[in-house]
């Protein structure tokens, strides 16, 4: 569908009401809405006498989990993250305004092979990092420097993979280095969230690492995983392309993390409704 087609479908589904006087389509698919003068006059009068009140009936109160923002540790937020943050926060405020219980979750990218690269570079740049906190002022530049070494130096790449294995095994020194790197990013993200007056609960990919093993175990016991060239995949109803749940090397994927997150949000958080706000630039 083109944006214009979508606009026409939206307009066709609008019910008769006393709020909207007319709607028109402009440009590539923008919908211009003209409010009824009688409605505006009545609404302003109520605002002046009663203040801003939520609508009288929105159904039962729901527990809503809203997943938005989700930047990557050691990388700058781009405009896609900002769009997701602003739109996600707006949705949360609307849901809270009408009485729902909202949990704002920030599913940050704080785990994975890139951290082996960053930790190995940290060890070389600041050998005494365990004793003295390293002065990493520009984490973006630090990331780029480590990536260059990872791409060009085979010995460094080997050490980076070794660091990943140790990190996933919860080696104490690796966890310390990982926390240092994450904290630098958190401080930068916090500045942006403060400017936007946005408050989120950080629950990144690392939070679900142990939960992923349970997900794989349950899917296996229920016969929902299939072997495919060494991988373990799962087909969803109506979808021709499967989810890769376990890679051929035994590692997990983003899909595994997402499944663990959904399970935790439904079973532990008791969510009635889960909203994902993802910008196309985050794909």
C-alpha cells in the first residue's frame, strides 16, 4: 500500500462523530483533520471549568509494557532512537492519562560479540583498568578504534572472541570491564532523557541471558524447534521464514532474546498489553 492508500483506508473507517467536521488527504498521504467548532467551543468551556479530565470510559485498567528508545551501548543515539523515544513516551503519557498501569522498558543493546572487541581494546589502552577507572571520554571514538583493530588485526580479533567467551561465562574481570563501558553510555543517554523528561527502566539484552536457556529448553520439550543445517529454528504460523533460535555454534540470536523478553513480560510482569515502538532506522 502507498501512504495515500493507507490514508484513504483510515478515512473510510472513521465513524460518524461530533468531534470531526471534515477530513481531507493532502500531499503523499497526510490527513488533515478539521475539528467541529461546536465541539471545540464545548471542550474549551469544560477545560476552563473542570480542568483536563480523562475520557469517562476506556475499559478496564490494564498493565501495559511499552518497549521504546533501545539505543546500543558504546554507540551514539541516532535520530531513529530519538523518534522512538519521543513517540514511545507520548504513548506512555496517553495511556497513563486514561488510567492504565504503564511500565516503560528500555531494551538496550548491552550484550554481544562487540563487547569482546571493546574489552580487549580497554585492556590494551588502560592495562590498570581494574585499579583505576579508565578516562574514556569519547566512547564513540573508542568503539571505532576497537573496530578498526578487530577488522585488521587477527591476533586482536582472536583475543576479542576469547573475551566474549569469558564475559558470557561471567568472568569477574570481564564483568567489571563490561560494567565500566556500559556506565559511560548510560551517563550520555541519561543527559538526553533528562532533556526530554523521559524516565525508563533499563532492561537490556544482558538481563535475558539466563532466561534464554529456559526458553530454548521449553521450546525443545514442546517439539517446536527444528534442526536446519546445524541451527535450531522455529516456524511461526503463517510465516515462511523461520526464527533462528540457536545458531550452529550454539549461540543465541536476537530472536531468542526477544522470545525471552516476551515471556518475562507476560509471565512475570503480567502484561495485558505490550507495545513496541521501533523506528525504521533501528532495523
